[in-house]
């Protein structure tokens, strides 16, 4: 594993070992979400987490640059670690009916590409930290025959924390305009 | 003609019984589009979505696609979003700014006044062809009330203000906090639900009852950690407004009846609000209530959530929800309101999730032959409707189906009345 700081890694593609480490980290995260171990999932998130899932709109081609809602506009999630913990406490109430009986979910994470952070683009982070793009396919099956498929991409900033990684920033782009499900009761 | 269903026997307001066929029958649904949606004032957009000529927003009236735009004279107008030539939509963006609407099929192009201004291969048409006859079909009446834009296809409607009646007094508790009015923050949340549109509309008109059970998990989150929902939440008293035109609004009357973000609550100048709106409104509908403007526009005053339940067949609807704020709110207060609404009544919200679950559940089981024949109970608060001397019009208890009965009475009346387009045909 590359743990020593080398010059000139900023913005460079991470090596094979780092990619393997990131993949394993995401597979573990997916397992926690699919097993409903949300409190354990929270432990993978850093204290200064910014977790954002904007809505996406159909725009004329010349206005396409604005097709992802800006910060401060409509979002499916716009969360801190504290607000995610608040949402997760709901599941522990025993009365969160939209997830009782619980859904079956499968988080498939793929197309992972990790680069070392360029601190010029991400103030407060170092070259040890990683900017990772990935794709997800989340299948939800609920009650007798309800089905939803959520496909999209994520851009994370993962922070080196001791021997592991923590999610410090996550932007989620769902590949839908109108949300094609009755709610969002899982995380991505 | 037999194509219309007589729904008299399906809605028993005196007995408080409802036949489930009104949620499942395709003929009834098609009749709703003709007789409930076409003649009624329907919510289109918020005036804050239009700042300069050419700003547009596309939406639906019933299942009819419409473009809402501001013309050169800064008038908000609405047109059927369907080319007069072969019928494709002439605008397929959700919103934006443009000078004209051009169909991408053959290229017919319309200006902001809906006029047909450009036709490729024009010389192929006969001399009798007059472009002036082929403009976009315009929604004949568009009007707004405190920033909310409504339109109707009815050529001779009662005015929007008249159709709102006393409901306007209750709406002002959300829309008229100060002279600056309201603004939209951040666009529109859109999501689908497997349920008849009336399930949502009637709930927002009449159903405080479900809050304690359906939203038990959310109420716990809003209470101190480790304790159940606060007693003052569960055992609230309040009133429900019952409008003869089918609108409805319920609200607790209690000094601690707000679920809202602390930042918003602290910013509100309650003394000024009392002076402007009166004590009854500040202690009633300005707080944590629910409301529906018949047929399919609803809102939650404390969250600033306004939404429309677009019908998409007897068993499906689409929810379009905006967050509105007072224009006078500073940025950090607007942001607090936006985040609070997103986290409670967005599609991932701690309240909204459970509402969607209920409606799809009711819908899913209603197709059974026996199930469909078992009526639903709307008897709560029967006989409690009265004038209470404090709130305008007829009111009932907070826990009551009274506004629901009135909602369905209005629905029945419209369903059994030939609309203008039927030429007296029953």
C-alpha cells in the first residue's frame, strides 16, 4: 500500500493496491446498508460529512449546464452526519412503517476510479485523501412484488484516517428526472 | 348517453360511507378528467417561477400537458403543450427561458403569445390555410392568489377568488405573513405513487387522525431522545375547516403546535403576525396544519410545502412538491426551511415516506372483487360541523372526516354535472 507521501501525486490516478482498498471499503459499506446496519454505516462517515443527492431536470440543450440542481435547490438528500443519524434513529423507533416489514435491497457498486486529491481543488484535504468516482445500481424489493431500481453515479472524497478510510464528501447523481419510486428509504 | 357513470350511490355523505370503486374504476377516472379536472381551477405554478418574458414551466392539468409562461407584456399565460399539426409536445424541458416553442417533429414554431409564427415549407399549404387559426390552444383563464397561479379550461368559471371562498382566509396564514409574499426555493420534487390521486388530496383536506399512528416514528424523532411522542402532540385539540367547494384544512390549536425548524420559528415575528392576521389565525392555521384546495392542490403551512397530486390513471399519481419561503426571510432562514421540508416532507422525508406507504397499500388491495365492494368509513366527527365563532365558515373537530365528506360531496356533484364541453349531454 502507498502510505508514504510522494511528490506530485495530486490529481493522479491511485495505484492498484489503493483501488483494491477502495473497492473493499465500498463492498463493506454496501453490505452494511443491505443488512440494515445503519448505525455501523454511520461509523464510515466523517464528522464533517457533506452528503448531497440533487434532483436533475430536463433542460433545453443550451441550458443543459443547469440540469443538475445547484446547492440550495431541490435535493433528495442534503445531509450532515448529524441529520443522517437523525433519519436512522427513525428506523429504531419500531414504528417506521415504510420499512416495516423491511425492504430487501442490494447495493451494487462498480466503475470505481480513484485519484489522489489535489488540495487546490479540495481545501482542507491532502494528497493522501482520495477523490473516487463510482457507479451504483441499487435494487429494492418490497412487500410482495414492489420493485425499484436506482441507478446513478457517486463522487466521493475519502479521507485517510489511521489505517482506513472515511467518507467526507459524497455527491450522488440519480439517473432519473421524476423519482420513479414512492419514496427513498435507503441510502446510496 | 351511457358513457357517464352516475356516482350518487358511491358517495354516501350522510352515512359517511365511500365505495372503493371511485379509486379503481377506469370509467370513473376518465369521467373525473372530463368533469372534475377540466372545469375546476387547477394549480399551475408559483409566480416566482416567472421573472422575465419567456420564462416557462411545463406541467399538467389533469393529464393534459401545459406550458406556463410569461408573455412580452409580463402576463402569465398557459397553453396546451401539443403541436396543432401532429400533436407532439412543443416544449420538452421542465423549465427554462425561450423566445418561442418549436415542435421538433416538423418544425412548427409558436411565440410566447401562442401564435404560430413559423412553418417550414409553408408554400405547400393551400391558400385557405391561415396561420392565425393554428396557434397553441390557450388555457382560457389563468389567475393567481398570493403567488399561487391557477388555471381552468372552463370558459365561464366562477372567479378563482370566489371558488376559494373562506378557504382564502386559511391560505393567507401561509401566504400572507407580510407584504412581500412568498418565493420558491430550489425547484420541484417529483415522484410517483401507486395510488389514486384522491387518497392524497382527501388526506390533506381532512386527516389529522393518521398523524399519531402513521408518523409515530417521526413524532418520536421530534421528541426528546428515549421518550415516546410528547403528550401534547398526541392529545391535541384543534379545528378542521369544511369548505362547501370541497376544500379543507385542519390545524391543532395549541401553544406548542409547531414541528418546524427552530431557526424558522425563532425568526418569525409572532407579534407582527398577530397584528396582521389576527390571533385566531396565528394560533390556528398558521401552525402545524394540513390543507387541500379542491381538487388536487395541497399544502403544509409550517413546512412551506405546496404540492399537486397529478392524476396518472385510476391507480397512479405523480406528486410535484415545491418549498416556499417568505421573501422577507434572510438566506439562513430560507435554508433552514428548505432543509427541514426536505428532511420531513421530501420523498426521502421522515413523514412523507410513511404517507406514500399508506396510499399504495390502500390502492393495492382495492382491486379484489369482495374488497372493492366493502365500503370505507368516513364517519368521524359526524354531526360536529358548526360555526364556532372564531374560525370562518363551517368547522369541525381536529380529528374528523368532515372535510373529507365535503370533499367527496363536491366530487360527486361535479361528477354528476355535465361540463360545458358536453353540451347538456348526461
